[in-house]
């Protein structure tokens, strides 16, 4: 393909993509509602967090598999929990988006502080988003009971031999099923 | 000859109309860089036409100097568009600047700078440089709008109009400069001198429609009081708490 044709196609694509991205239809600002919807409320309260902890807790799965001896049933539970965890993470993303789109009524900083604060807030926002994307990938591909932070116990092996640490202390076994 | 002259005349008429409407709508302070850019664009355009009338020898140099200044100024215009998209939202207020800086740096390193070292005539090198910078600006604009979409932020009508006008101008410039570079002045020279001003007219027409009706500042959603206590949790604390909770849930 000639280079000029390639650039003409790029130009047409740019116009099409910009028009698509600017088309109306986003619910967030069109509604005119100045308060956050119900979905955002309670997501970060104790009730919502307890629900998340229950979804990500492998105790039921391990009890079914190891103590009662129902591996098929345990696997079915794990799959169901995985779907729940993905739905919860999706709701978390929506809830976080609503927080990001809200004002900060407690802000009383000066112009210089405000500029610094805005970069700090952006760092926290991006960190949360990266963590959420990573968590979604981990749950999707490794299941809901996997550690988000990979176990680095193998790095301690040389020192482990020196300090004669008991073998049974590896806590990652419980999560990494 | 008639069509480029009409396009240049239309550029001044539309530019003047935008400035008058913005002045009556008290928009200058809100879009300070955009109007500085527009005044510079129109003012230097008039000077260029005078140079063209008085002394044609200096015209090419003056033309490229003005053009390259405008090319650089358009990056600052992108920063202003990004600021306006994300400014009402404290958590992502600097996202526009971050996106603009990162994409500009990345494209400059891998796409624009290597082309400067290529051995070729200076006229082709300038055309290539302008085209590559136009593509970089298109990428920044698309990334800004995509980031806005990702966070569910809808740009105001004015900002959307600014972005659309600039995108059309940059996209047509890209195609125009690519065709001029490939086909040369003998084949494409006449079309090049027509399409350039026409893309400016199209861009200014969209900007005029944008600024014809002033738009009130948008209100941002108010946060929910923490735990039903009626007190508002500061945004940094909220974001920090959310990060901690998410990390803790998956670390256990």
C-alpha cells in the first residue's frame, strides 16, 4: 500500500473515532442528577465489604473439597464464586467511577497545593484502576481464591534453610488453590 | 486563484465572528489559550498576506516560521482541551496533561525525531515533520476523548466542538501533507494550496457554531455523606481508603 493512501485512511479513521467518542449517550452527566445513585452507596460500607470477603474466602471451598470429599461440588462452588467475584469487581469499578466523577467538598487548598494535590489524586486513581484491572485478570484466569500479590516465598528458600523455618508455615497454600 | 482567495477571506470572517461572539459571551478568560491561539493565527495571517503583497522573496520563510509556531501552539491547545474535559473532577483533574505529555513524548521519541535524521530535501523534511506532528496531535486528541469515555466523563458542548474542529483540521492536514510529500508540487501543488485553507475554514466554521451559543458551567455530582453521618469524607481519604480495601481484600 502506498504511504499516502495509508495516511489518508488514518485521517478518515481519526475523524470517525473522534465523532464516535463525542457522540452523546453517556448516562453519567446527561441525567442532571447531582447526587450519586444507590449503586454507589453501601459498596464501601461494612455490609458490602463483608459480602466481598465472603465471596473471596476459600473456607467453604476447602471444607467441601478436603473435609467432606466432594471435589466436583467444590469446583462448581469455585466457578460460581468466580462469577460473583467478577460481578462484584465490575460493580466496584462502577462505584469507583462515580466517586471519581464527584466533587471534593472538603477541599480548601491554595492554587499551588491544588496542582500538587491533583497529581496525587490522579496517582491514587490510576493506582486503583491498575489494581482493579489486575484483580479482574487474576480472578478471571486464576479464580477467586488466588492471591493478588504473587507469593514470593520461593525467594526466601536459601534463608529458610539457614533459619530452619518449619515447612508448614507457607500461608500462600491456602489462597493459591 | 479565486477559491484560495475565498477560503482566506472566509477564514478572517469566521475568525472575527468567533472572537466577537466570545467577547459578547465573556468566554475569553475561560478559554484563554484558545483565543490567544486564534488571535495569533488571524494576526499573523494578515501579516503574511501583507508580506505576500509587498515582498514575495521572504514569504516562504515567513510562512514556515508561522506554520511551525502554530504547530507547536496546537500542542498547548490540546493541553487546554484536556484541562477543560477533566477540570470539574478533582480525582482526574491532571489526567489530560498526563495523557498529552506521555503521548507527545512517546511519539516524539519513536516517530517524529527519527524522521529528522533522514537524508532528504528540506521541503520534504518540513512536510514530513508537520504531518507527523499532526498525527501525534490526532493521537493525543483520540486518547483524551477515550480517557474521558473510560471514566464516564462527557466533554461540554464547547469542548466537544473545539475537539471536533481541531480533529477535522488535523486529519485533513495529515492527508494533505502526506499527498503533497508523495506527489510533489508539480502534481499536487495547486490542490495543496486549496485544501489547506479549506480545512481551516471547516475548522473555524465548527468553532463558530460552538461559540455561537454560550454554555453554562456544568455542575459536578456531590458525594454521599460517609456512613450516613452527614459529614463528607475528603476525596484523598476516600481514594486512599478504596485503594487500601482493594489491596487488603486480595492480599489475604
